[in-house]
C-alpha cells in the first residue's frame, strides 16, 4: 500500500524563437543583458527579493537605467538577463 512512486524528470523546454516576416515582431526568450549598478534594498514578505538598478547594455533601450526586483543573491557589477524591459518595479516604501 505504501509503495514508492517513481517520478520522471521533465525534459527542459526548448528556447522560444518565433520569427515572422515583414512588419511583425521577433519573439524570443533570450533576453536583454543588463548590469547591476546599485542594490537599493530588500523587499518581499520575508526579504527574499532585492530591488536593484539595472543599466541595459543592449536592445532598443540600450543605456537606460531601470529599477527591477531580483530574487536571489546579487552584487553591484554583476550581469543579469532580463526577459522584458518595459516594466519597472515600484520604489520600496519606508515604514
């Protein structure tokens, strides 16, 4: 009755690349390279998310500095890949 279940590993999904012709967007899940300029602070219920300022190094918004929330350990000067660059995070409010 209490036998072990065998769970199969999922195969990784392929990177999404859809290229259409003439006057249409190119969709890809590759992302845009950004450099962390400043770590502003921690946010989230348990402080698990860091709010950082990221300078975009490529793409249509090259050179722009945006505020983003990043999960995991980060330091100033590290590089991250952003899947989208349109949205910015709201500033952290002081209590």
